[in-house]
């Protein structure tokens, strides 16, 4: 970090809102909206510090996987002492009414072993019911996304979760241990019923950018026609990231209001 960057970072160390993403493409929509943005490569995460309407905001990119998410969240708490941590990014639908582009605000995080982590969700139930593309319910954390419709149905029957991801449980665990208020918001980027091409699914499962690039190169070599699928997937990813970013900006504004006057978070 350069000396001229240091003061901007120091101004927002305490009391920030920290958004924890797995990958850069998920974070792009929110990151682009931050003013006075300073980017720092840390050991366990890539950090973007900035402001939105004078609210200090940290966007953290951790890389995929449970261990990376937990380690990065712990380091983020040590470095930034955030007022809230919000686990966010993409998720897969488990419920037929939760479609691609819809947003899930979990009121709890669960795993297949029956463990649960409460989420300090302040969304108003009436507001959620009035917004067909916004859902409140359980989010299931898994080692990997389901790849068949039969697997999706089995997970929904056993867990009654609206969506699943591979990241949130780790963030929730660290926040509970460190007693940091925790929220989550996920946008659906995949529906098992619609499916992804096998080579794109392999690319999505890679936890690092280098792994994704390698998987993409292999897919192009083995199936040249996959370039069209990749282009469509990239276009959809940008649209979903932008939509999620707009929703998270609304969360920032309403968290500020809630801290000041106890108001609820609702759809934006």
C-alpha cells in the first residue's frame, strides 16, 4: 500500500460494513459503486475499502470454499473491526419458486448435520411477501452444489431450505464466535432444473481464478462451441452482480437507518 493510499484506509477502519464474497465477479456490482476505493491484497483476501453515501464499506473477496471464507472473515474482523458482516454473492435455488435473479435473505443458515446459525435478519415479513423476487427463509451450506434435479429435490425435502451455497456457514461460524453482528443476502445464479453444461459446471466449482481459467481453456479445447455458453454465462453473471449490488446498497442505507431508529430492512 502506498503512503497516499494509507490515510483513506485508516479513515474507515472502525465501524464499517463488511461484505464477504467468494469471487470477484460476484462482488463487481457493489465494488463499482464505492467512492474513494482503495484495493489491498492481504494474505487471505482481496480487500476493497471505500464509501457509499458516507458509510464506510469493505468488500472482501475470499476465494471459494469453506476454509478460505472462514480464514478471511477472521482476518477481516481483526483488521477492520466491522460493525456488521454480510455474507453475500451467488447461490443455487432449492425451491421451485426461487428463480434465477431472485434474492434470498436467510433468517438462518443450516448444514446437513442439523446445525444452525441464526441470522440477524431485520426484513419485514409483509415487505418480503409483497416482493415476489425476494424471499426469506433458510439457507443451506454445502461442500458443493447439487448437480441433478433429484439431488435438489432430496435436499429440499430433508432441509426445507430455499437455496444453498458453499460459503455462508463459515462466515456465520466466525461471526458467532467473535460476536460480530451477521447478515446474509444471496442472489440466485443457478437452477439445477435448468442445468449448466458440464464443462461450465466444472469451471464454476473451481475455488480460484487460476483454476477457473484453466477449466475454461480445457473446455474450449474439448468443446469449441462452449465459447458461446461462456459468453452467455459471463453476461448473466454481470447482470446478476449488478442487481445484487443495487440490493446491497439498499441494505447499507437501511442498516444506517436501523442503527439510528430501529427500522427494518426491506426490499430495494
